[in-house]
C-alpha cells in the first residue's frame, strides 16, 4: 500500500507543517547550491586544463604578456585568476626594478612580490570555491534534529489522543505517520547535504593543489629568469 502524503499533510499539526515546510525550503536551496557548484566546477576544470597547457608554452617562449592575456580570457578558472595576479605582479615588478622613487625604501624583491600576489588570490579563490559550503554543512548537521523535533511533536499529539480514552488505530495512525515522515524528511535532506559537502570539499582540495602546483612552477620560472 502506498503512502498518501496528502492525507498525512492534512492531519499534521500547524507546528509540524511549519517544520516540514522549513525543511523543504532548505532542501530546495540545497539542490540549487549543488547544481550551481557542479556547473561552476565543470567550467573551472575545463578552463584550467586549457590554460595550464597554454601557459607552459607561453613561459617556454618568455611570452609573459600573452600568458596574461590568455588568463584574462579564462574567468572561470581559479588557476588562471591566480596566474593573472602573478603575471601582473611580475610585469609591474620588472618596471619597479628599473625605476627609483624620490623616497626609495630599499631593494625591491621581485620574487617576494610575485609570491605575495599569488598567495592573496589563492586565498580568495579558495574562498570562492567553497561558496555555499556553510549552508550544506549546516543542513547536514541540523536537519536530522529538525526532523526529530517534528517527530517529538507528532508523538506528543498521539499522547494527547490517548488521554481522551479509547481510540482506534485510524486516529493514532495519522499522528504516527506525521512523526515518521518528519524524521524521514530530515534524514533524507541531511544525507544528501553531507554527501554533497564531502564531494565538493574533495574537489576544492584538488583545485587548491592545482593552484599551488602552478604557482610553485611560476615562482621557479621567475627565479630562473632572474638568473638568466
């Protein structure tokens, strides 16, 4: 026999209905975040692969300006954004090495300047990649308890019926169903949110590794260029 959700809803108390609607809204926003992150990560992966391949060729030929132009054409790639900051710092640093201001503060360290530019953008891009994670984590940890709250309220409603004397299963059944549906909904939303959170966390860790690898290789390039 199937579950008649309409009948269960009609027998829910107003408090349990509010709890259920709240969890439904949380699940809708959760699925929006999941879809948005999947699309974002797909575009980031595609553009990052293409940019890293192009970047290697540009640096071999010392075409820094071309590498910068290519980075600006890859707005979805965290690797390209990090390299854009590093390439700008390299170009500006080269100019700074050829000039001396009226209040010169000492020797200019080009490698340190480029490295700091890379680190700043890496932090910002990592934060952008983790957008929505706080909600997913909160949903995964909170919805089981929210569902449990609905269950407790449903059971309390059942006890209220029992206080009135002899009752039939037809009267108790809807209240028990109300309690179980609330728990099931909370657990279902929490499971999906937890799985999405863990999956996306692993993806972000991979992007961080990619950004660190490319940044390290670029610093090596700046050092070799300085020695050349």
